[in-house]
């Protein structure tokens, strides 16, 4: 073998020679890079090798650097030079390449996109706000950080993302974004699978970044309820099905997502009952909502398509979504209406869809509905000893409460002349006393 190796011709390898007819099967030693060999097979395949004493061996041996065409002559020389430097440090090039490959694999599994995907699948799949987490972490922040290792994201970058929403005036949204980023990093540290040892949120103070977030206390005034009811007339085609959706919120006090995803299968018109299944409730318990006459009339007036969903823009196939533009347009319409009526133009500012739910709950208290019934009406669960010992469903009490609320709402949105008393409303208030 030594003799054969000595017989290998030595020349300055060039691409022109390698591709010429003179490059017949055999081995050729490169005169510019010692121990770099070009091997040519009878099949025409050409590959680069390096002859050296490798760690753990006592004699010379060859290792393949790469196949010509997949690796250039210049790259082969650079790789041989790099291998020689590693050997001089006592490092086996193949072991080093395996380490580098493993690091690349780790980094690919460690990207923001990969970790977020695992987080959504393993931690968020059963959370009520999983859709919100997907929108923020995967869609919005994924577009910014998706390809980067999650360990490379700095606290300065997190702060900049949060401050964008703060400067836009949506501080509650900024708090939500910060909360999901913090939860993601805490989860990654807890599972110990992504090399995350420190959270970029650890030293950031939410109160300093965003300011103090007071609990929302906004409720709609009677004027706002009246204007909202008028603006959401289901007969207004440009608001279908958003108008009916908002009115159902006003009549039931249910959560936005619960009403938006309502299906006809959940509604028993004959019994005037809407049953939200366990998988669609925030409390992970089924929730029965008695329907007032107004709520039933609203549902019966809606078209029935072949799809299962009640409020839909796709003939029932998919539930209504993406209605923030509808809501913004609705608020502008109400503001314009009040301007034309020479009323206070800024009254509808800064209210949200969730404020409707808070308004219903407050209204029930004003109508002297017991707290335990009011809380069950809007889908809250009893706490403490009540949750353990009070297993009464309060079905009749809930129905009466929502009927009282519907009568009260009707008296607001469609008031009778001053000299006419609405008997149903008076009777409902007397029962509440």
C-alpha cells in the first residue's frame, strides 16, 4: 500500500484537469495541499480524500472529504486544512463534525417556532385561551422570531414588542402579550428540554413597562344599551350576523366565544334552553342558559343553513370570527348617531364587547337577583363550601333572572310612553324584591 501510494502522481489539481480525459481512474495527490487525494473510479465518480494518521490508529488511513460536484476543489482544500488544524489540537475531525451536527439539530429544535409549537400542543391544547396564545406567539411573534433560537431572545427585544402595544394605547393587549411570553419561557424552563436556563422576562416589571392596569369596571349606560340595540337590528344586512350575535350577548350575558360558537344542536327551542357543552366552557363544566322569549324570537328569526353554527358568515360551516372591525364600525356609528342628536359624542369610547357581559351581571344585581343566581347565570362556578355542599342547579331561578333581565332590557331599548306602565317589568321587579 505504501508503495502504491508513492506511485500516485503528484500534481496541482485543477477543475480543468479533473474534468478532462487525462483524469483516468486512479488516485492523484495534490501538490498544493499535502495529503489531499483525488480518487477517480472506473464509473467516473470522483471524490476527495485525506491521508493521515487518525486519532486512535498507528498507521496512515484515508477518510472521504466529499464527492466532487457536491464539494468543490477549493472547499476540499479548505476542509483538509481545517482537519489538519483539528488534528494538531488532538481533536478527531469526525467526532468534531458529529458534535457540530448535533448542535445544529439542537438549534433547529430550539427555534422560537419549534418551541412554541410544542408549547401549544403540550400545554395550551386544553386551555380556554389557546386560540389567543396561537395568534400571539405563533402568528405575530413567530413572524418576527420564528427562525431564531429561543435562547437568543433578549429582554430588550421582549420590552420593545410590549411597548409597541403600549404606544398604540392598547395596554391591556400589551399585558396579554407579555403574559404569554412569560408563560412560554417558564414552561420551557420547567420541562428542561430546550436549553432555556433564564427567561428574558425575569427582570422585566410589568407595572413599569405597561403601567398599573386597573380591573375593567366599564358598564354600558341605558343610553348606550338603547343605541347598541338599535344599531344591531338583525334586519340591517350589513351587520348580519354580527347584529344578532351582539343582541344574544345582551340577552344572556354569556361569553363572547360561547355565543360566537353556538350551534343549533346546543339549542332546544321547545324547552327554551341553550346547553353549552363542557369542552366549550371556560370552567370545563357544561353550562345551561335558559332563554327568554326575546332570545328565542331572535334565534327563530335567523336563517338555518346546512352548517351547524348559528352565527356564521359561511352558511353555518364556520362560526363568526374576526369581528373586531364590525365592533369598531358599530361604535363609530353610535358615536355619529349621538353627534347628530347633539348628545355627548365621547360616551361610547373605550368600551369593549366584554363590557356587555359586565353590564348584564350588574343589571341582575340592580334587579335584586341573588348573587349566587347571578353568578351562575353568567357561567361562574360557586366557590368554597358552596361548591362542595350546594349541588342545587338553580335552573328555575336562572330562568326567572334572565326573564327579569330581558323585561328590564326591553323597557330600556323600547320604552313605553311616560303615561304607560309596563306591567311585566313591574311584576318582575316585585318578584325580585
